[in-house]
C-alpha cells in the first residue's frame, strides 16, 4: 500500500479533536474547544456542521496541512443502525441514515458527515468509521428482554473497548479472538462488556441507563419507581431522560461530574463523596462478576480502562472485589484518536477487510 496521510476526526459535545498520522506516527494532535456561547447559537448538533468544519480547516491550515495533503479520513462512528465491529467506508446510505435522525442525535453523528464532506472534495480520498458506538455483537440470550415489546440494544464505548482488548492481546502475544476478556470502561459513562473470542456478546447499554452509575449517568434504576416518576406529572420526558443520561450519577448526588474534585472532597472527609465513590466501585464490580457468568467463569483477564481508571483508589477497590475471577490489567484513559487510526491502518495494511454499510 502506498504511503498515506490520515486525518482523524472526533467531535464531542463541547470539543472537536483532530489528529494527523504519517508514516504510522501522529504528527499533529489538536483539541478544539467550543465555548457555550459559540454553541448556543445552534439549535441542534446538525446545525453545528459548518462551524465545526470551518474550525477543522482553520487548525489544519495553521499547521500548513492542506486538505489535499490527506488521502484517508477516519471518523468516530455515530448513531446508525446496529453494526458489526470493523472498518466501514462512509457512503451515502450511512449519511442518509444519520441525517434522518431516526437513530438519535449525538455529537458523534457529525463525524461521518464531516469526513464524507471533506473526502468528497479531495481526489482519491476515502472516508471511514470504525467500531462505532452502535457496534452490536450481542448473543441472542443477551438481546432478549423480559417482555416482547422490549429488546436490549448495544450502545457502548466500542472503540475504546476493542482497542484496549486488542492491545492487551498483543502484549501477551495471543490473538484477540482466542481470549475471553471482561473490559470495564470507566468514564462519563460506564460500560462493562464480555469479549468472547473476539466478539462482545454482552454489554450494558451505557447511553440509555443500564448498568453501573457513573459521573453523568444514573445506571439502572428501580423500575417501579421510574414508572411512577414518569406518570407523576412533575417531569417532562426530556427531564427524565436527562436524569438517566447527563444529569444522573455523581452530578445528581454531588452536583459535579469532576472525578478529581469528588476524589479531593472524599480525601478531605466528605462522607457523601466517599460513599458515592464506593457505590460506583461496588456496582462496577457487580457488573464484572455478572459478565464472568456469561462464559462460565472462563475469563482470561479483566481490563479496566477509561478516564476514571486513573483513580487509583477506585481501581484498587474494584480489584479487591473481582481479582478472584481473573488477572487484572489497568489501561487508563481512552485514546480514541489512536484507536480510530489503528483500525483504519489495519485495513490499509490488508489485515482487515472493508465492510459496507447498507
């Protein structure tokens, strides 16, 4: 394969991360921060498209990286129909589904739109996504809910979970698809998945409130109380959704989602802060134990990742509770840019086939 220069794009709710890779090394990395005032003028995420594109081109231009110098663009995957993990070329069918908004609105939806638009203006340039949040490898047993009107959905931190699992497999010189791994992603949301021989066959829906609580999300709530709240007349549908995702968890109990602040408060003797840290560690540990049963306890390793994996006290408490199950490996942070690039590079190197969105 000829030498490539790869642009990675990762829009978040208040920032846009971009990176450029050449000779398999990151030569440029930038997080563009967007103020509340800048974003307030836009009614929806989709309305931010031109603004975000302008910012990307401005930053690339400041580094003398013209769009024409890039021949591959890889973007974070947005909310589309459920997909197998892998690398997909962004095509019109994907763009149409994202623009239809039928699968939901999220900042990540801008990524394929931006990549597709930029690539269309550069000759011989391809746009990809890889391991999107809607990656779905659930087993039938995991997908079935307790009532036929419901079905469990797979929405989680697939990009980071897959990247960490592959990196761990490489570190012990074993194929990813030969291992059973439990990966716990600890960030603004928490997802705990069981990777059986290369497929994530069960994982909590980290967006819609399943599983452990997190800094910004409630986790699973008592069903009866939730139903009563929904019909109390005191809250709108939007407000209740915010309780579940955005204003739940630490935000609801402690008024902040800042893990460092909460840790400092706990160390200073704030019993409520310490209690909530303990509750989160407890719930994550339970979720890890639950996933171990999916493979009848045959777990090769437990991988703990995400931004909160830097919290040594929380990791130590989780490890204390689950270390009897399998060896534990800590991978703090979530380097989504490198993960996106690595996935695209596997395709460019001929190690992985390109998949078609249809």
